[in-house]
């Protein structure tokens, strides 16, 4: 986004809607830090693998924690054995620094549940080939936990990425990608310096991210914390996210998303969209963001849609008890999102907006802005 852009007016003055939007918002715009608060909602994913299940230690397969020996083939072999087991299975990545290239871990699996316990640091190669570093595809009952770190080695390519075309930027590897994964719990792990998105969820159901840490430099390109699209029943709980792009970004087709007790910053805030770029996008509905704190972010809470593309409905969106500290654009509904200036204004009004605001000296026009355009 261009930090020098000017708002075209307050939301209440100029609200043209290109998609169905029902927003129930309760904002707490204060400078103080949040207290301990209430604990997050319990995770809805599966429990860890039961005692007595099968253990697959990657070092027993030949993995070496020297940060030089690529363990991708070893991890795939351990996955094949765990996936094919009739028992609950645990793949262990113990303490140490393990280099790992691009790895695809696919189902469906015979095992009723697969746990990947990460206690060490898993380091990515410097190359950027491939859409994802780790791909989990068509897996049911997946648990990734531990205090380990996925180090994407992003700084090695960020400077290059900033100087190339947008398509090349998006071609860089995402750290963890979940395609059509159901009943998953990702808990306790850290994603550091991803080359692209840290976590991405496409087409799954009932995934919980709990007590995770996502970190990247504030100027790192396209390093969204968690991006999702066409998935249902997603929970992001009790987590810390700081990136160079959106902490959480919501694409089309998301329903029943809960974000609770998340800290965001640096980054571009929490975003819904952009919506309406492609034909036949699915509605966004049932978004609940509560008890979150955003600090030193470019944006706070943003909804963005293309002005002259396809109709996409967004409804039942709730922001409740949000604290923002040093946020440049706290609340944005941008219905003229057109980063390449190729759009025509064919927007239509279809519904109303409900807002309940609690502020500490900021008036409505300062808190709610409708932007003519953005560039990120």
C-alpha cells in the first residue's frame, strides 16, 4: 500500500458497496497494552497421537542435524511409513538443525492420525523453486506441534524479490501449505523468515492454529502470516504474528473463521480480500475477530475488493475488542482496490453497515476511511 495516499472521505459519507457486506464491529482504540485477558478458545483439532502408537524418528532414517545434509527424501520415507501404518503415528524431528528441500506429504493415509513433532530447526534451501516448501495434501487428522522452528531463509532472496515483477514474487516458496486438509491442529511451532506466505490453507475444514509464532522483517515482501481461501471452521488462537505483509489474510470462500487473542505487528494488519477479482468466487461469511492487539502496523482491519470485476458476497463479519497502537490506517473498507490502475468503476450498493465504536478521543472520520486505491 502507498503510505502517502489520501482517503476520499469518511466511510459514512461515501460508502458504495460492490459486494454484500454486513459488519458488526466493536473497536477499542487505546494506546495501552492489553492485559492478560481470558485464555483462548480450546483447540478444535485432534489430540496428539496416543501413547503406544508408532514412532518414526527421522534420524533413524538417516537425517543428520548438521544444517548441510538435505533430509527431504528421508522425511518423505518416514511420512510414507507413518501414512501407511494402521496405528496412530508420530514423526519426530528431534533437536538439531536440519536442512530440508521442497517436500510434498500427501494422503489419504491409512493411519487414523499423524503427528509431526518438531523439536529442532528445519532450514530451507536458498533457492526459490516451487510453490510451497512443505505441502500437506488431502490429509485427515494431522497434528504438527513442538517448540521447533521452520526457518524459510527469506533474507537470502528478499532483496531480489523486491526488484522483480509481481508474478515472480508470488512464485517464491510458501513455508507450510495445507491443501484439502481436515481436522488439523498446528500448535507451538515457529515460522521464521518465510520466502513467501508463512502458512496457507486452501480447501480444508476444521484447522486450528494455536500458540504459534510467525516472524519476518517489517519490510519483507509478500510474507503474509496466515492466508486462507475456500475453507471452513478455521481457528487462530493465542498467537503472535509479525510480518512484512498481512498478519492474517482472508480470501474468498472462507466461512466460520475465529481469530482470538492474536497479536499482530509489524505488518499490514488483518485483511479480508481482495475479493471479486475472479469469476465465481465463493462468499465470505462468519468472520469473528476478538481480543486482538495490533501494534506498529500499516493497516489495522481492512476489507478490500475490486471495483469492476466479479460480485462476491461478504457477510456476518465481527471485529470485537480490538486494541491498536501506532497503526497508520486503523479501519479501512476499500472497495476500489486496483493496484495496477486498470479498473473501471462499476460498483453497486447492496446493503447496510452497522458499526458500534468505542474510542479514546479519535472521531469516526479518523477511524473509518474509504480509500480510493491502494497498491499492495
